[in-house]
C-alpha cells in the first residue's frame, strides 16, 4: 500500500508473508504497509501481550504453583518446559520460560495466577489492547494456540510491541539469549535459549535486534515480531502468515534493510524553532515539503503533526516559546514571573503610567515653589523688624 504513495521509496520487490508492517517506534510512523489491518491468527506472538499484562499485574518474586489445567498443555507438539502439577516457580522464571521457550503451559499458568482463570486473563488482554489503540484484535487465551476467535493484525501487533518495549523488565527478559531456572521442588535445573534467530549468531542474525517473538501454528503459519535499533532509529517489524520461520525471518530482514536504507529520524527542533519532536523523513523528501497540521493547544503548549502525501510522519509540541498571531516568537511567562507593573510594551499602559508621572511631578513642583516663596517672605519680615528696633 505504501508503494502507491507518490515519491515514497518503493518497498522490497518480494515480501512473501501475507501481511506486514514496518513502524518507526518513537513516532509511530508507518514506513511499509502490506495489508497491515487485515485480520490474521497470531500464534505465539500473542505472548508479547501475555508478558505485558503479567508484568503490570504481578511481582517478579510472586510464587506460581502449577495446576493440572495448565500442565495439560505440556504435551508433544506444544512448546513447553514440562512443568508438573504442584511445581513452584516465580513469575520471573515463568516469564523467561514464556519468552525464550514459548512454553504454552507456562502461559496458561501465568493467566491463572494473575486473573484466576485463562478466560478472565484474556479479558484483561483485550482491555489492554483497546487501551493501546488496537482496533482489530481479540484474544481468547494467553498462549496463542489456535482459536477461531483469537486474532489480530500486523498493525495492532506493532502497536502492542511499541507499548511493550517501554517496559524495562520486558526489555531485559526478551533481550536475554540464555537463562537458567534453578532446580525446583519437582524438577532439576533447566537452561532456556531464545528461539529468535535474528538475535543469535548465524545466517539470520541481524545487528541491532534487541527484542522480538516468533510464532507458528498450522492455521497461523509463521508469524514474527522484531525490534531493532540502528542509526538512532528504532524499527518494529511484524510479518504474518509466512510459509515457515525462514521465510518470516527473511522478509523481516528485507523490511528492516528497507527502513534503514530509505528513512532517517529527524529532530523537528533543528528544522522549526520552538518545537520539540521527531519525524521520519523518506530519502529525497525535504522537511519543508511536509504538510503541518495544528492538532490542539492547552493555552501554553501547541502541538502539530507532520505528514507527506497524507502519510503521517511524526509530531511535535512547542517548548517554552509560543507563536503570536504574526508568527513571531514570544516567551510565555508563568504567573510567578508576570510583572507587577503595567508592561511598557503595551501602548495604553505606557500612556496611563506617563500621565500619572507628569501629574506627580507638577504637584511636587508647586509645593517646592510655594516653599521658596514662603522662605523669601519670611526673610523680608525679619529685616523690617530689625529696622524698627534700631
């Protein structure tokens, strides 16, 4: 879809995934869009939202005791750590098992721990998705195992990931390559390793990758969410319904290369005095050619959005300066900084102040003159008295 924008850098010639999106994280600008709002099954990229809800509603040190309900998912063919009923882990250990090994029984037990049941936890996931701004997402479980009513879009998953990477604990867990769960009351030590091929040395390693989650089911095909950082720009890529993990990773690498080779994050302040924010500029497009739209003001701070050919590129807000009606910058004073006397830059105030000054000067002059006259008259009377005495 972005390939239809006049002047927009053309995307990779071949992206095999059915839907895909490339988003710049700090602005939310969409750099590439292939059916990004079309509904698809997510598979295990669901667990990004599972981790977000768990982190926001529990403590890493909380104890989790596994139940028969959750452990029923630890079967052949499912991603698992072979947790046993009655086994005790911490939320932190569960989150590492969730993100590195994509363990389905762990996802289910996290849901039960936090909300009492997986259905109640799914309600929390849906509420959080709506809060984030997702419009075509509905979760029914914490693992991403197939359900006809469990779906999302590439765009919504990018929004969820944009939200998730603002959580430092999420970044720490998803950025870890290997993690060891110590021996528990029912199992020996477990060493977990990431399944994200873009984060480990090999054919698919991509420099700058710091977070992500792959997924796969027969119905969803291969899905992948990835975050990378290069050249001071953070990109989020989501691909859905690929044929296999190799294809979803290859498509992601192609899109990341496209983003870093054709776009740059620009500081608005360097282009427009008095505004703070960032925009993503496509190669060959100058800042001056962007469309600027005022989006509101609270009386102190003005905000603006920037777009090109209708494609949103970023936003900015005013700093401590605001623009007057003639476009000149003037400093906004806080109430404590406001002058107590009339501002002399105001013509009417200056005239009032000058009139008062002239009146005071006139009265003082008359008083001084009257005093001098009284002194002179007094001296003359004294001279006459002295002559009479002689």
